[in-house]
C-alpha cells in the first residue's frame, strides 16, 4: 500500500471551522485519507464532514482529544455515531473497546503516557515500546497512533522503529511533521502512515507556492516519491521517434506496458509469411498504407487504422507505399519473423 498520508482538518488539536472548504480542496487533489478531531465543531458538522469524505471513497479518521475517562468514552461514542472508519488516539483501551464493539470501526490508541493539550508523549523509548506491545496485543486494537515528534528529549527515529517493531500492527505517526525529511524518517522507520494538519493549514510545509492546495500538492508529491509512485517517463513524439532510425523490418522498442512492448517499425516491400505460436500482435499505421495478407483474404490498413493478428494466424505484411510507418503492440517475447526462418529476423531490439 505504501506510506499513508492522512490530512487532518485541524489546527492545534481542534477541527477548524472552515474544514469543509479544505476538505473539498483535498478531495479534488485525490487525498484518500482525511481526519478531524472530536473538538472544534458540533457533532452534526463532523457528521457532514465524514459523509463527504466517505462519499468520495476516502477513509475517514477521528482523533480523540480527551483528558479524562468520561470524555474519552464520549468521544468513542461520538466516533460510532459519526460513522468514521478509524478512531485515532486515546489511552483508555479497556473502556473504549466495548464502545466500539460491533461497529466495524478500527481503533488506533496512543502508546505511552499522554499529557497536556496539545498532547505530549512522555516516557523512555523502552517504556513506550512496552506500552505499544501491550496495546497491540489487545483484541479490538487494530494499530497505534504514535506522537513521536511530541516526545521530548527522545531519539525520534529510534522511538518510531522500536514502536513499529514492538507493535507488529500498523503505526500512524501523528503530530509535528512539517517537512519531507521527517516524512522520510517515518517511512524509514516502517510506519504505515502519518498525519499533517496544522503545518499544512498554516502553510509551513516547504513549497514555493502559497495556499493549502499547494501545501497538499507538495506533500502528496513527496509521499509519492518515497513510495516509488512517480513516473520516470515523459511523452514521446511519434514523428521524431520514427525519424531517429531508417532501417526497415527492424522494430525499435519505444516503451513497455506491463509485459507488452510498444514498438516502432518501418516496412518496405513485402515481409515473409509467418505466424507466432503464443503472441497476438496489433499493427497501427502511423504513416503510409499497409496490406495485411492472410490465407483467406487481404486487408488494407490506412494511416490511423489498426489491425489485430491473433497468435497462430499466418500472415504477411506488405508496405503499399515506399515506406510504411507502423506502431506495434505485442508481448516482449515476440520475435518479428515468428516461426519463419528469414534473414530479417531480429531478436535483440534497439530502443528509440
């Protein structure tokens, strides 16, 4: 799945009053994980936020901000009432799990000792990791919500690695993440995801552009980079690609889609009769005219037209113009002469 970015519609641990506006921006950019706190807006407004998130197929999160047992239980009840997908935070697992039972809601409590508001994580790495192991072992706990960068005087990367190892379940890192470097540390520690709220809404994430949309765009780009989801390919022009070679009946590989290669070839005159035992082929004429001869008929393929030749079908391509430029789409295993023996057989293809 890759590292998960959860955009929190929050500032300083409270849901912002203009959350719906920011939600629309996030959804338009394709953000798939969006959360909010149980304070800052009325429950009815939080229900509306949740409904809008889920209507677009995104996953919704509610993070608890509760300092006592009764308010934490009330927050869990609110999470069930609102209908979020995942409840983040809180420390009173024995009180919360029964509230969530049967709701289908996943629960990620805080490991360690949490104090204050905004929340701070206290304890040594060993103590927090032990807490993580204990919580993760409980029925009804699906993962953990770690306030790693709110743990004063700790080696945060070591803390995250220790908690991820001890938990054996997904760990979300929350709080005080505001640049690509910290996201990379989260990724390297093996965490499942992280939250950013205040930093994006306050435009603190490094980017040259202004506005929340630019903030989210930069975060999404950096996460995609870490997850290996950025494409290394740019566009190619067919005219320039065909101009790059002159040899005929010698396909060039222009690209690959899964096991299928996109090949460019120049045809001149007639090729040899042949078939392919296992590979289907698509011939798309870019320039010129192509005659495809079969044993039962002949087909003229004009520029902008294509023809599919199934495997096992004997055929013979013929250029009806001096040069016919053809785009081939076929499996990478395809050899141009198929089963035939011909001097024009090419097994090692150049690229273009």
